[in-house]
């Protein structure tokens, strides 16, 4: 788009001070005549452009003219590149590098390289393809269909996609489920056979409470437990270094809230014999029953 090229030219002039018309033509993949027209348009917009002849000549912005309120600073560009690089980790394109080439932000992207944010996972290739399909559907207001696996079984779904969400260390698609007639979140790693279907939808207004992802999830089921000191790192990972009390014998006492009994059982089982649940009494009985069923599984 022309406006993007004009912004790119202005940014390049601010960063490089002076450049030649052939350089700009090659950089933005247009003719010199187009660059000349762009320079005229920039001048008409009130930005004074100076052209000088000779070996050290070129196109530049008049000395003393400030573009601080018009063009991104290096710090702002660094933040943009850092964000784009993190999204590149789950994309089949290199947006940060392409933008740097367009606007001459090589120094800013070098600063962005000092921070690595990898949003991908072991299934990156599959994830990137899903995100690309969903982005296409959102842009075109097209429904998507997929097969979904969750705790209640498996089902075919068709939704109107609205948002791609990264939360709880995973990726989701947020959309309006036609069957449930409500907004729902679907984990991308649990869906497959994803297709953009040839069915358009009219964009709905998303209620504010639906945008508060996970606000309906509470952790008011309090369980006390004692952990072996060898698993301290996991407690720190999950809840922080102030989340437990170190006892005289070195064991770690906790009193945490969980969302569900099922989730709590799965958490405690993951520690094997490195944790003992103390209460409430019904939770102790649930753990005993679960461990008995596991024992019977191996004895049968």
C-alpha cells in the first residue's frame, strides 16, 4: 500500500539521514518515477525534503525538522520487533525481519535479539498452520469447523472465530459456538481436521464478561499437604517461593486453593511419594481410593 511505503520512506530518511532515489526504489521495489512522486507527496504533507547533487548528495529531511511525534523511536521499534519476533515463533513467516528491511530498523532488531520469547511448542509446525487458517477465517468473517477432543469425549464443532488467545501457557481460539449459542474457548492442540468453511457470519458484539477469560474459574477448594524438600523447585515454579512453609524436618507445608478435586488429584499424583495430603478429610479419602485403584490396576 502507498501509505505504508510513504511511512517507510520517512522512517528511512530519519534513520539514514540521506539516501539516493535508486536506493529507495530498490528497497521498496518500485520505479524511480514512483519514488519521485512519493517525495512530492511527502513534501505536500508538510515534511520538508531536500535533494542535493554530487558524490555525497541524496534525499534527506531538512536539518532542524523534528519527526519525534511522527516516527517510532529506537526503543519503540525494539518493543515492536520483540513482539513480532515472539509471534514469528508460531508463524511460517518472518514479520520482524521483513519490517526491519522495509523501515531500516536493523539496529532496533539487534536490540530485540537480546530477548527471546518462544511461543511455540513441540508441535510448532501444526500450530503455525492452525493459527494461519484461523487468522484467515477471522479476516474474512468465515466459520471454521474441526474435530475436538475434551474431557467429555469427542465432537465435531463449527464456530464463528473471533480471537486467537495465548493464555495459561497454551493457544486457544475464542469464538461463538453455533450449537451452544454461546462464546467458547477451544485449545488448539486438542482440535484437528481444521477447515475454513464457505459460510460467512455477521460479527457479534462480545459481552465484556466473556472477554475476561478464566474469570469463572475459582480456586476456593483449599487443601493442605506436605511435600518432600526435593520437589521444592516445582512448588516455586507453580506458586512462587513464598507459597510454602519450611518445617523443622525440611519438609514443605502448603495450604492452597484448587479449582476442582479432579485437578487436585492429578496434581498430587504427579509427585508420586513426594507428597502427603493432610486435609480436608474427604480429599484424603479420595487420594486413598485413587491410589488403591492404581494398585489394583497393576495387580490384576
